[in-house]
C-alpha cells in the first residue's frame, strides 16, 4: 500500500534521512522505532509532503506521491496525526470532526461522527465541549477521530501513546486493533515497546536517519532493541 524507496530528506542543508526504504502492506500495523532525533517524524513529514524528499520514490497505491503538496496527498487517502495533535482548541469536538470531513471513498464505509463516537465513547459523551478543555488522552482520541473523518486507507500516528495514562494507552491499543479489522492500515512511531508489541505486525528501527533493522514485531530480540534503542 505504501512504499518508500531510497528517499533522502533535508532541513535546509542538513541531511536527515539517508537512502531510507520501508513498506506497509494493506491491513498491516507497522511501527517505526527509534530514539528521539533519529528521523521518525521527518520520515512521516516526508511521506505527507511537509518535508519533501529530494530523491527516491514514495509509492502509495501504485502512485508516486513524492513532490505532491500535503492536501493532495491527504486527498488520496493518507491520514496523519502529528505528535502535537494540533486539534482546534476553540472548536467543539463535533466541529473538529466536521471540518475534516471528506467524501466517501469507493469501497470504504465512510466514518461519521456517530461511528467515531462509538469508537471513542469519551468523546460521544460531550460533543459540544471545546477541544482545549479536553484531557491529553481525549485530545489524542479527537486527533485520531478527526483524521478518520477524511476516510483514509492508511493512517500515520506519531508517538500516539506519549504522555498518556496506562488506561488510555490500553483503550488506544483496542482502537488500533479495531481500525485494522476495519481495513485501515497503520504506520506509527513509538517508543513504548510494550504498546508496540501489543498492536503491531512488523517493526523497523531507524538510527541517524537510516533504517538499521526490520523484522516481525514478535521476532524483535531484546539484544536488538538494546543495541539500537536503550539509553
């Protein structure tokens, strides 16, 4: 569904990604693991067109989307939940959802506020509450729900469990499982290995802008994790 082929990316003259390749198949949940500053967020921003890759290819459903603007990429069926969530704090929960609504995609059951409130009952209890008055966990739920209103085939989550209480992380894991069952592929960056192990099929490890490991999540050995990710 999504394939990065030997991409390089820069901030100004500083190269951040080096010959980076990875692949997400339809129906998969894939995690990109790495220390802070390893290049996870830059990888996601390159996919979405915020930090355009300077070489290689980014293939989404057979189309090379490298060089396209973010709104065009989003319109093709890619959704992105950034680490800082960026909900509209002055808008209500329902208004946050409505501003992200996109037409239904062929062969995909469209998301509606009602179906999202069934997925995130906490939000459904207070649809008129402003986003700025929600807890951190509720804001994360709203950020994901708002992205789903665009009916993406693949959703990218940047550090979704960061700063959340264990009970919310558990609910988030159930949500990702439900998305997978509904046919939505997921690519996420994560530092919580237990959470990643619970929800993901495969793992990549990125170090200094390069992919240095790929395996099924179940085959990620403690010594491999320790080598690349332990402090």
